[in-house]
């Protein structure tokens, strides 16, 4: 029972990281593709991306705003994938589940 709970928790962490990264990638695509900012999906992705980007949203400041979004939000997406993977592995190891 404990292994199942640990596996479930680790899986939730991995899925959360993937979903966060997908939201950031969606925002990148919308900005580069010049999607309508008044569209509800585009504005939702932009709103969520601001919070998910943590401190990465203005890490690099190239003159091209599209390049800035690509680099900074791309780094944030990679961050979420890496961190969620590491946290899931730690949960499995500490919880006694298989890695």
C-alpha cells in the first residue's frame, strides 16, 4: 500500500511538472505565432505563464521580444521538467518505492 501511495505521489509531481512546462510552451507558441492576445485561451496561458516562469521571465533581455519569450520561458519549461523529475525520484527513494 505504501509503495502505491509513493508511486502515486511521484506520478502526480511528474505530471504537474509536465503540465506546467506545456503551459509555458503554449505561451511561447502563442507569442511567436502572434496569437490574438484577447483570445481567452491565449490570455489564460499568458496569465499562468507569468507565475510559472518564476524568476526566469526576465532573466535574459534580448532586443527582440519574441526571442526573449522563447529563451526565458523555454528555460522555465525545462526547469519544471528537470525539477519535477528530481523531486519524483527523491519521493520514490525516500518512500521506499522503485526508481
